[in-house]
C-alpha cells in the first residue's frame, strides 16, 4: 500500500461520495456528483484521485460490462452483476483467506468474486 501524502478538497469529496453510496459508482457518476460541490473539477482529476485512493487501500475497483465501478473499503468481497443492465451490488461472502494463505504459501493481497446473472428487476421485465 502506498502512503497518501496530501488530501485535497477534491480527493476528500471523491472519497466521501464513494463512502456515502452502498452501490458501486462509475468514474463518470462520481464526476457528476462531485461537480455539484466542485463545478471546476475535471474528469482527469477524478480518475487520478480514484487511482490514488485505490493505491492506499481506501477504495476498491471492479468491472461491470467493461466499465470500472468503485466501492468503499472495507469492501464487500463479492459482487452480483446483472448480465442485462450491468448493475453491480455488493454481497457478503465468507472466505477464509488465512487458510488459503497457509495452505498455498501465496501472499494474497486482494481478491474478487463476481457472480453474474440476471437481477430481480430485469427478470421481472422479461416475464
């Protein structure tokens, strides 16, 4: 993990946006929300801060439909992704990483479990 040297108003705003949402947000969604309080913020600034916040372990990124989605940390380690609307929701999932590290000898730094199927809303639209 990289130590964060400085907290700008924009990085604090981006972190707050992510932590105040239970579902994952795309960079463009974060950008749209951030512009409400920082009208001059650029999309590049959002991406740069997202990368920095990931580097220090404060947020987590996964992909949905080829688009990056950002979650708060501590993050849920499993996600449900709809293969129709590409919504992503975190779910609780228990996996004993300590047992895996001991049995394999690997140094596990992070992991993802993505479950892909059709969400309840899309299933209802199909019936």
